[in-house]
C-alpha cells in the first residue's frame, strides 16, 4: 500500500494474508479469499539500506488504494557481502546489512 524510505529504515504499509496457524487468524469475510490484516513491516539497519524503487506507477486496488505489489522475496544475498539481505518485489528492491525486521498488525476492522 505504501513504501517509505530513509537512510537506514524502510517501512512497508501492507495487507498481510494470515494463515490458520497465526493467532490472529479469522475466517475470510464475505467476498474475500483470505484473512487479510493491515500491517506495518519495518526493516532497520545500522548501515545504509540501498533501495532502488520501481519507476512503474502503482496499480489501483479494488478499494481505490495504491497497490505497489508484493514483497516477493527476502533472502540472504551473499554476492553483495556477508550478512546482506535482499528484499524484492514490483515496488523495487532493497539491500540491508544485518537487518532487524519488525511486523505489527493493525487492529482488525469492525464491520
């Protein structure tokens, strides 16, 4: 839904799909395929995080909000040095050395 970048922090505002194993899981609502929850995923590093944003404009989802696509991969990128992790998706890519990753779910919407 949004990607905010600073020198050592990247913050993704997203809709997460929860699986039945997650404690906050609930059955999908009418018209939904999965259990969705809005969340904030924060990636921090003591070193600069190198981000290359996609030049493509975001899509617009069914509710009219911008859609930057998925975080398709998070993996160790050994060819970029020790302890460097790479995140990739339609939104772009980021390289972070020894990242600290935190994900917080928003309170569920009522209705």
